[in-house]
C-alpha cells in the first residue's frame, strides 16, 4: 500500500513536501518539494527515491541550514515521522 503526506515546512525556504512510500517494501516511491534550492532538491530526490524510508530519516534528521534550527533535509525527516505516525 502506498502512503502519502503533504508536509508544510517550517523555518526553511521550501514551503511544502509531498512524500510517498510503499508500506510493503518500506521504500520511498515519490518525492517533491515546493520552493527551496532547485538543484539541491533535485539531488536530494535522486538520492532518496527507492531507498528505505527509515534509512533516509536517520541520514537527514537534525541537519541544519546555516544558523537555522532546521533545513530542507531535516524537514524531510519530520515529514517521514508524520507519515509513519498516520
């Protein structure tokens, strides 16, 4: 079964994250961010698609952007937490 979330970002240039994963394989099946640095976000998408959702969460959790308390990667980990708690 595919589970999907639209996460509203807080504290980043990006505004929202759409994230989907397959509950049977535990792999991320789709990912898009509105706003943020286009090239960096394309790179993140290429790196996380078809990867285990728990592995992606652990890799991205707590990454900060400059003096901000969060980042686009950290917001992805928060979106994963929200999605898995549904």
